[in-house]
C-alpha cells in the first residue's frame, strides 16, 4: 500500500533536521557556515516542491486558513510558552514588557530572543502564502 509520500523528500527532510541539530551544536565556526548556507533553504525548497497548487486553486482563503492552522498556531503556542518561561526565569510579569511580547507578532530572530529558532515558522507561512498568490 502506497502512502503517497516521496522517499527522497523524507530522506532530505531528515538530513536537514540532522544538519540543523549539528549546526546548532557546533561550537567551532569551521564548518558551521557550510551547513547554514543550505539547511534552512532546503526546507523552503522542499516545502515549495511539495506544494499542491491544484488543491488551493481559486481557494486562497482556504490556503491561508489551513496554513495558519498548521504553521502559525504552533508558532504562537510555542512563542507564548517560551516567552512565559523567559518571564518566569527573569522575574518579570507577563505583560510587563510589551516590547518583548510584541516580538511574537513581528516574528524575527532579534525580537524572539527567548526562542530564536521560531523565526522559521512565520517566514515559512508568509512564503507559502506569497508563493500561492504568485
């Protein structure tokens, strides 16, 4: 029975995940720049490669809703959990620093200093939506 999955894409995603972990675990800069040159673009490429335009043709709102549910909902959940953890560790209040809390809405690595890796999710969301409209 076929699951409809493409094995080389699954293998590429697995390799990408391993490289993300390896790249972030490296303390020497010797090879990090090589890994950083392609591991995140690999995920964007694979996401675009597996995008099914026919599924959303003339259904832009459906695409935005589904992509928001699949990508933005986990992003907001993990961002709020990370922010809450950061507040607890630093002895602040949840609404005490609105500039830090507003970083969740902005979603880039400098405003998500308490969980920098989350920048990827809003960026992927915007890329998928823009790609669908282009």
